[in-house]
C-alpha cells in the first residue's frame, strides 16, 4: 500500500512538471509581439502578431498527435516513463527557441525552426496534461481525488502566471531595445533548470499503484486508442466540450488579449500583465479550493457553475478588459478566473469516468482535441475574426457559443465523486463479460 508521503511526492512531481510545461508555453504568448518583430518583421504589427499566433497555434495542432502517442504509451508502458520523456522534450524545445537566431541573421530558416520547436512543445504538452492527471488521480488517497485532480488544473494557471510574471519582470527591468534584441530570450532559457527539477522529481518515483496492479494482472490494454473510441464515445464528447470551452476562454483572455491590446491599442504589456497575473493566481487558488470542496459536495455543482459562468461572463469580461481602464481590466480577469476555477474539477471528473486500462488515452484524446481545435487556435482565430468582421468583440461571441455547448455537457454529466475509482474498472469488466 502506498503511504501518504508517497502520494504527496507523486502530487508534487506531477504538479511541478505541469508548472514547467505551462510556464514554457505561456512565455511564448507573453512575448508574441517581440517574437513577431524578430521572426516576422514587416510594416504591419497586427499582421506580424497574427503570424506569431499562427505559429502559437501549430503547437496546439501538434497536441492531438502528442496526446495520442504519449497517451497510448501511458497506458502501454506506464505513466511515469511518459512524464519523464515529455518534460525533457519541452525543456529542450523551449531552450531551442531561446537560442534561435532571428530572421535577420539566418533568413527564412528562423521562422521554420520556430515552427519546429513549437511543434515539439505541442507534442510534449499533449502528453503532459492527460498523463499527469491520470498519474496524480491514481495516486490520490480515498476521498481526495478532487483535491489531487485540481492540482494539474491549477498549476496550469501557476505555470502561465510564472511565464507572464517573467515577461513582466523583464519588461520592466530592461530597456525596450534590449528586450527586443535579446532580453526576451532569458525567460525561455530559464526552462532548462526548471525542467531538470521536474525531471529529478519524476525519476525518483514508481508508477502508480493502479497501473502496477494492471501490469501484474496482465491486463494492460493492447489497443488503448481503439478501445477508448469504441467503448466511451459519449463520455469523450462530453469531456471534449468541457475542455474546449475552458481552453478557448483561457487562451482568449490570458494569452490573446494582452498581446492584442499591445499591438492594436498601444496598451503596453506592463499595463496589462499585472491584472492578468492576479487573475491567474486567483484561478489557481480558487481552483484548489473548488477541487477540495468537490470531494464533499460533488463535481457536478462545480461543472454547472463553471460552464454557466463562461456562458454569461465571457462577453462582459472581454469588454471590461478591452475598454474599461485598469479597474475594469482587473475585474474582467477576475470574472473569468472565478469561472475557470470552478472547472478545476474537470480533471478528476474525467479521470473517474474512464477505467485504468484506457484512462491515460481517454484523457489524452479529450485534452488533445479540446485544446488543439479550440484553445490553441483561439489567438489566431481571434485576430482573424476581428479583421474579418471589424468587430473587436467577435472572439468573445464565438467563445460564448462554445460555452453553451459546455453547459449542455455539464447538464448531461453524472456525479462521479462518491464512487471508488475502481468502479469504472468493474463496469468495464462487466461490459466485457455481458456486453452492452
């Protein structure tokens, strides 16, 4: 039997790695305008930003590939081995961006290599999000799955906050010319020591007790992708709607808007990042509280509250952040943060829906598709919608429509908090014996 200290170390290992992954990812979004000038120089700053966000989207488009590859490996060879691999891949790719010369130095090779490094980041995060969730939830003591599952969600906010915080420090500490020339690279290169810390923590742990039991029983899935698609399609669709709405709003508000305000309205990152940073920290803290409380009252109330908050609050928050001045910006970020914090129960809820044999794969498909199709394309699609329609609020309308689908998914979801994690395994075995 695993001790509390072992479970705690597993939680830290999964969470610290997640912070590293999302720190790396957020740094790119924070420095999107600088990257645009370095790799996509031209006379139109909004067009350059659009190109920079198109490269940002390539990482999310690579996520489904990483999700399927690493999610399948998580069910085939174990969670821990995959987590070690993805953190090394992310740290190397992010350091590569930090060292990559600009277009003025090596020509068209610069943006091409930027795309390659971003794709590698996407492959890594595609494996990280799902496998880390399966890892920490399977290690969770009884009655604490909501608390453990909230950590991957909340450390996403902490990682992004770290990336934005690094950008804020460098923006304020360095002259604009130095920041544009080479200062921004420091934030990327910080991924190297952070990655080594996460690697050390993960190497020191065994795989989850549930996965080791599966191995001993010779019950490891031979076709985890096929088994997941064939047996759990309705659950995948509900999970996809929840993840897609949350990922879209998160990237629209915390990644796209600060850079858009800087490029289109001349509002500096130093003026917008503090409010965004405060919102992220609030989302992280409130998300942990929501996860812990969901162990007592259930996941479903939080799913309903979070999706309803996105449906009703995204457009007002967008208007506040864009045009209401510093107090309005802060309030807008807070509104979104509170809704997203309620959805910190999504990881534990989804992990509870699927059996151990395909849990990693199922979570990978859900996270990979949801974040790739909707979250990763959000910044690029938002700039396109604004240019196409002429309406600065068009992206928020799009997000509101997707939030409506998430509300429907939450309404259709059953409560999973109060059944043992093995219940999904027993249901799967019963279905195998007797059929649907």
